[in-house]
């Protein structure tokens, strides 16, 4: 999995095997902000909500997926987002699909996705979205030292989903479930994301 530059990679070490011990057990070591994960406001905002403070209906809601894969990756200005704003509903999780999965395990992954600039982020926040999500590693450019866009989202009480995948398989609107590890006081956690699609 992509690991944000400077962070330690997870490790998975078997400590018991069924063949030898009659049971299997694995020692896991991982940071809570690697792989597909969600940032809670407490990730960067002192006194911000932790994941266990946030009602479940913000994790089980509709997602609006906006295809931005044909644009040059980088900050998405309000002018480009505006044609989609009429489709946004309160409590939506908005995913931006950049087709960045094609860059998985390459240097291009760290620059190959789009994210709303501050003005576009404020527009989505004003519409009452629950979270923003990307098929990239951050709400800010990877070389940011101030994380200003994180602060826009998190100071407004919104969540950020990073390193999402398979966004190309979602219809424009779908009910989804974001299932983070249940940890008290968590400022973020790895997540499984499920789409509930009618056949």
C-alpha cells in the first residue's frame, strides 16, 4: 500500500500457526493514517471530534462520485466543480475519481489525483457534505508543510477519506458504508468502504 512519505510502513508478523500451535495469530503494527483511511477532525484540530464522537449516519449515507479523471491532476477550482454542485445533497460523501489507481506503486501516485482547492472545499462544506474522499493520499499536495486544505475540512467538522480505490466502479450516486476500526478517541482509522448496489 502507498505510505505517505516519512511514515513507517505497516508490518504483519505471524506469531502462531495452526499447523504448529493449533491456532493462528498475527502481530500487527500500523499507523492509523496509512492505506485507505479516514481523518477525523481531531487529526489536526485541537478539541476536534474523534471518530467515536461522530454519529453513524455520517458513515452510512449516500456518495456522489464525480469523475475528474480527464483533467490534469492537482487542485480543483470552484469553476470546475460548479457544474456538479446541483447534484450534491446534505450529508453526502463526495468522492473525486481521478483514476489514480493506475499509478499505484509508482512515484506518479503522489501527484496523480485531484482535490478541491479552498474555495471549492468551502462550497461543498456550505452544502452540508459529511466528508470528501479521493483516490490519492491527501487533501493537500504531498509536499505541503501547512496542510491548509486539511484544516478547511477538519475545522468545519468534516471527515477526509484518503487512498480510496475502485471509485470507477461506483455509479454517480450510491449508498455506501464507511467502516473504520472502532477505537475510542481515534483521530483517524483504516476503513473498509462498501457500496450497497441494487442488481
